[in-house]
C-alpha cells in the first residue's frame, strides 16, 4: 500500500475551503443549543453530518450506493455498547474499537465491491437485514440484549459526547475535503467515470474502492458509537433504523450534491431542519411528503443543490463573469 | 404424516406463491434495468383492495382478481410515463431508481397508513368452501391450494406472453441487448410500459392471496415482501423472469425447513442465502455473467 496517494497535491489551496466548512458549522453547533435549547437535535445533526460525509466517500466518489449502509452505524453502536457494558472499557477506546469492528465488517463485504451496481445495493440491504435479525435475536440476549435493548448508562455524559460529536463531524467534513484534493480522490472519481480506462492505466480500481469503503465504514462506526453513548440505552430498532440512518442520509447527500465537498454538509443541515419541522407539524403525512420529495429530487435535481448554490455564489461575487 | 414430509408439500405451495410475488420485480429489472423498491407496497395495496372487496361485497379472492388485475395494470401504465422515461435519461438509472422507488414506497406506505390504519388485516379462510381439502392424502386449507393454482396459471400466462407473442419477443430482445433492440425498431416505451403494468398487476395479484399464505397485511409489511422478492430473483437470476421460479423453490424450501428446525432464525434465511449466492455465484443459479471483472 502506497500512502503517497493520500497526500495532498497542494495543501495550501485547501485553507479557504476548509475555513468555509468549519466556520459555519462551528457557529451552528456552538450557538445553536443556546438559540433552540434542545441539545439532542444538534447531536443528531452532528451524527448525520458524519454519516453523510461517510456515505459521500462511497456513493459520491465511487458511484457505489450501499443501500443498507446503516449496518456500519449500528455495528459501531453495538460494538461500543457491548465493550462498555460487558468489558467495562473506557468510552474513547470503546468507540474506536466499535468503529474498527464496523471497518472489519466492511472488509468482510469487500467481495461485494466486485459486483455491479444493483447487486451491490441489494446485497448491502440484505446484509443490513441479516445483521439486524442477528443482533435482535432472543437467543443472543446475554450478549446484545436481544430485542430488549442494551444499556450502558454508567458512562453517560451528554455534554462531553456532544463536544466529541461536533469535533468529529467537522473532522469528517475535513476528511472529505482532503480526499477530494488528493490523488486518491481523483483516482476514485476517475474510477466512477470510467472504470475500464482506469484499469487500463494500471490503477487497481478494486483496491481504491476498498480504501474508500473502509474509511466510510469507520466514520459511520464512530458516528454509531457516539450516538449510542448519547442515548445510554437503545433498542435494536433505534440503531438498525433503515429509514433514518440509511435512507435519510442518502437523501441528504443527494439533495446537497453527491461527490462534492460542501453538498452533503449543506444538504444535511437544510434537510434535517426541514425533516424535524415536518415531523413536528405533519407527523401524520410525514412519510407521504418525504416520499414525494424523494421522487421530485431524483427526477428534477439529480445533481443536488450544490451546483446551483455555486452558480449563485459566482454570480454574487463576480457579477461580470469570472476571469 | 411426519413433519418433514409435511413441510415438503407445503413448501411447493409456498414456492408457487412466491414466484408470482417476485416475478414482476424481475420483469421490470430485466426490461428496464431499474429496481422497483416499491414492489412490496404494490403487493400490499393489492391485498388491501382484495380485503375491501371481500368485506363489502363478500367477493371470493379469485373473483377479486377480475377487479384487482385491471386496476393495477392501469396504475402501472399511468405511473410508467411520468417516472421511468425521465429516470432513464439520468446519468445512472439503476442507482437513481433505487432512491426514486424508495420514495414511491414511502409515499405508498404513508398512504396505506392513512387509509387503512396500522393494524394487521387478513382474508378469512372461510371465503372458500370447504375450508380444507384433501389432496393425495394431505389435508390442507383450500385457500393455499387455490393460491398455488392461481400462481401457476399466472406463470403460464407470463410464459405465453414472453415466448408466444410478438410483444413478448420484443420484450425478450430488449432484455438481452437494449441498444440492438432499439436499432431493430423495438418500441421501447410501449414494451416497457406494458412490462411495468404487468409487473404491478402481478404484484397486486400475489397480494390478493398474501394474507392467506404468508404474512397478514399491514402497511409496513411491504418492505419484507420487497426484500424477499429480491432474494428470490437474485437466487434465480436477475433479469431472467422464468429463473424466478427456481429462486422461489430454493427460498421456499430453505424457509420451510428452518421454520421447523430453527424457528428463531427462519427470518434471516432469505438474506443469508441471498448473500451466499451473491458471493459465490452473483449471476444467480441460472444467470449469465454479472461480475464486472
């Protein structure tokens, strides 16, 4: 493995974009809980930003859509919970170990990366269901808590967890930025556009996709661990939640703009807000509204709002055209 | 009669039902290269229509088919034109279709909750008289036998359409090679729209019988049907409608026997088989190449 691929071609050019990512997020997360005093909503937002960035690395940059991608989130949460409640680990190593478990699981599924799109999406969905049924099985109650959930309230610390989640959410956005500017990211995009040309150029597309897959599952695992820690107790349905931690994330990424640095973050912040408002005001027709929103999104703005925002910003900054 | 033999016989009936439940999904994938994640929801809607017809008019499910099939054929045709052609112009129709139809399935599930509530509903076995029949020494519910018979008839019809009609020939051409079929004058929109309509109608007809033979009907059961259908068509071969029957037989027997010997784990079976088949033989048991390299 040659780590040179992961280094930046030109690190200095990253600063303006990095600050444009970090500053607004820092403002939202620091001032947000003061304006709207419900920390758990901002906690969830941080978790979703991590997941959106993780998904973006796989879906946006390699073009592979792991539909049941929430399985890594759930395994991260369960790994963390089991290590804390059964082995009395400290929180930080437990979350990292949980994320490593998620990455290990993704390694197990690397043969799936050889498959073409639909097979990959479907089999990841099947893996999600299989793991849900394993973790919630009554015969494993002594280890996973089975359908009755798992509790590890002895380490509960909401404020510390919130800080960690915010820092890591911003860090994951930076990871995507670094990837997009590195040779690695460019290789991934090239693979997405034309796998065969890349293979002819002597680049192993499978290996690059595997790296992306590993990074993505690790970040999802971290998000899962942090989410689990914040809850202190959860049922299997809470983390193996296909709607929230897979589909919603896919929607966020798609809405923002897949394969872009800002898209997933912007998309998550905006749509998460919309989703929360919708679920408070129209809880009855939430599914219908969100379903139709998805349909409209795919049919009419398949590239998300990032290109539109970029065009608007260009018009504002350079009214007479760029050069 | 031993449990083992009993399971062997009921699994045949199961297989017939699940072939029909999954067949439409495969037809759509084969012809349009898109994945209809709302498949199970159409099945559930068919089921609700049959239950409503039985409740208000006392319709026997076989009679309900005469209403359900045309209604859902029309729904399928109407849905095809705003959704599919536009989808196929996008960069990656296969992946986009996943998200699009997930949206459709959400909307339909929400609609079902609003219209029918979240409780479980079923058709009554006594819609058929007598309730039980004896075939070759086995006593079983008439509803199951009728389900299997209708499924076999539907399979025969699909076979007839695909292999004995001009449109069927065009459909198969489209499945084998889209570009060449287009170059040879196959009317893609007409053929695809009909296949889409058939697919929805098949799902809904399976739904008419689903509450007898598999799960009681509820808005959330659609996902389960979608996933089982996926497992079945991948075990058979994606894009080859008649291989669905093979997938359904494998699924039905695996499910039937784990239900007896390890009931706790039976719901995992379709997914384990699915993953195993995908890893060992991604083209399915009867398929051609699927792996890219």
